[in-house]
């Protein structure tokens, strides 16, 4: 089997989720949507360590450098790292969750 691109697998699973939602009863739909909401909340909670790291970096920069643009650049780097980590976490977790959901439906 050829290894698929992570984003392509995510898109395929997302499309398949639409089919699963169509076939599910109301209680099944509610459970799936609550699971997705929970995953989104956990992904948002991943930001907390990044905020702590950004604040530690701000304090270190303030101690050694008094340039304002360095604070902005540091914050931008941390935000970009968070977005990359959050997207990959969400996609990988969604794929694992959907594989388990798909195997339970069959």
C-alpha cells in the first residue's frame, strides 16, 4: 500500500465523516459532533504551554534586549509554531479517532 499524504488522508476521512453522519441516527450524530467539539477544545488547550514559553521568552528578551521589534518577532515565531503543532495534532488525532469510529461502525 502506498503511503498517502497526511492532508489527503485527512480530507478523505472528513468526506467519509459526512457519509457516516448521514447514516447515523440522531444520538450517533450528537456523539460524533460532541467528540469533534472535544477535540477542538483540547487543540485550543494546547496553546497554554506556548503562551508560557512566549512569556518566558518575553521576560528574557526584556532583560537582555530593549528592542520592541524583537518582542513582535518572538511572538510571531511562537504563534507560527503553535499553529503548526495544533494543525498536525488535530489532523493526526482526527484520523485516529475516525479509524476507530469507522471500525466500530463496520
